C-alpha cells in the first residue's frame, strides 16, 4: 500500500533562517506531488505541484521554493523565512491529475 | 476564477442526528469534487470523491451528492457520533490536479 511521510511534524524557526521540509511517498511510482499551506483564516492553498522529477510548477508568488530530486521525494525550501511563512504545510500525492489526492500528516511551522 | 464556499462554518449537533454539510462552487466546469476530514493538528483524510459525471457517492454512513449545473455538493452524515467531530473540507478539481478548497465546516457531535 502507498504511504506518505512528512517531517518534521513541528518546527520553530527565527525570522531570516533557512527552511527545508521533506516529503516522501512509498509504494507508487511517478506520482503527482503537491505542497499546500493552511494559514489561519485562509484555508488550504496550493503552493507547488510536480508531475515528475525536476518539473515544478508554482501557484503563487512567495518566499518559498520546491524541488523534486527523486521520483518520490518533494522538498519545500526557503533561504530566509518571513513571519508570514508561518502555517501548517501539507504534502499530498496522486496517481495523476484529476485523481484523488492523499495527504501527509503535515508540518506545523512557527516563525518567531 | 473558481471559488468554493462551505456553509455553515461551524455546526454543533447532539449524537444520533442526521446532518448535511454544504459546499458550493462558482465554476461548474469541474472534473471532480472531493470531501476530506481533518482532525485538529492533523492532515487530511479523503472521504469521498465524486466524478463530474456522477450524482452521488456513498461510504458507510456518509453520502455525498453533486449537482454540477447548480454548483453544489452536499455531504450527508447519518446517525452522527462523537467520533465524527472534525473539520470537513470540500475541494474541486478542474482536471489539473490543482484542488481549490473551501474554508471548511467544523462539526461537533455532543454525546
């Protein structure tokens, strides 16, 4: 069966520090991968999605970037965190576009 | 631009009641609609997915309906239980994989 892992579960970082959140999927090949952010009062927003290694699409301009160095690995990064980057970050995968998406347990990011 | 709205934002019911959660979307050109459950501080669990050609999907005590022409979906929960307490999110997909989410309905089922 397929599983998705995100880490860390929680993270507290100072403003201006770098960020790296990792997501991996097991039990499937060439999945579509997604990064979402859930900010207080704003609902879930798609940040990045990827249909293959090295193929990243950004949905909103922001202080973050994403990379997919391996087929089942998706990384969310920032060089310098802003206060506005606080939120709950969720990774998801699907077999293809239009198929059901399956979510990880999320990372709670707090910026001080 | 697709917008998804969920009403009510919060709902509290006694155990055993049947209830309906509502989801509306502005652009009827969708490929599918998904309902998710989110427990506090946790990720999303997929409950039901309805393709645009379908009218409803059922899983246990849950039934989701879709009226694409009117831009509406409902999630019906039968015989609610305290364990059903969570936030329920609907999301639409226009076949790009980019889900557009509603703000969610937070449900509390009181014993």
